[in-house]
């Protein structure tokens, strides 16, 4: 791999509106795939039922964007997984020995790291090298998760 010609671009986010903007920006992915791993509590404030089912999921599906999710195995998420086929999503549950209080989302050359749910902080890293590394880590966890 050739040496990196520029440093990754990093931006931070901390408000409800900024988190919502991050979600909407993911819908512009050119690779037509979004990877998500980790806790879901911090997204619950952004992805309320109306936004999730009324906008995000149908927009993502209509644009042909697949979503792969690695999330904790919680009873309330079992129904979520049951809707995968109709929502262009594949969900797998993280093994109990992989607890995560934070999460990350990857699309194209962008990786967004979300803090724990009480912290409402996120930082976005735009770098093909960082994204490639994080996709490799995600895919390794995916392959080893039933």
C-alpha cells in the first residue's frame, strides 16, 4: 500500500441535530453498504421510531443500501432482527464476552465512533486507510459471530 498522502480528517459531534445529520449523511454512501457494531442505546435518542421506520429505513432500502449490524443480544432486539429481510439488513448478535458500551459505524471512507449513551459524543474520521482497517476488523468479528 502506498504511503498515506494526507492525515485523516476528524470532526466531532455532540448535539441531537448533529447525530441526526450523521445518520442522514450515511445514506449518501457510494458503496451501498453500512457497517454498524456495538451498543444501540446511544442511537435510540436519534433513531426514534418515527425517524427510523418513517425515514431512515425506507430511504436506505429505496437507495439499495445494505446494513450489517453487530449488536448486543438483548430481548428487545430479537424483534428487530426478525425484520431484517424486509429492511435490507442483516443483524448478528455479539458474543457475551464482547460487551460494548460504545459503537462505530463505517461507510465508504468514513468511520464514526459513538460514545456511551450518557455522553452523546461522536467523532468522525474520514480516511481510506482507517476505514479499510475498521472494515477488516468488522468483517473478522462478523465471520466469527453466529
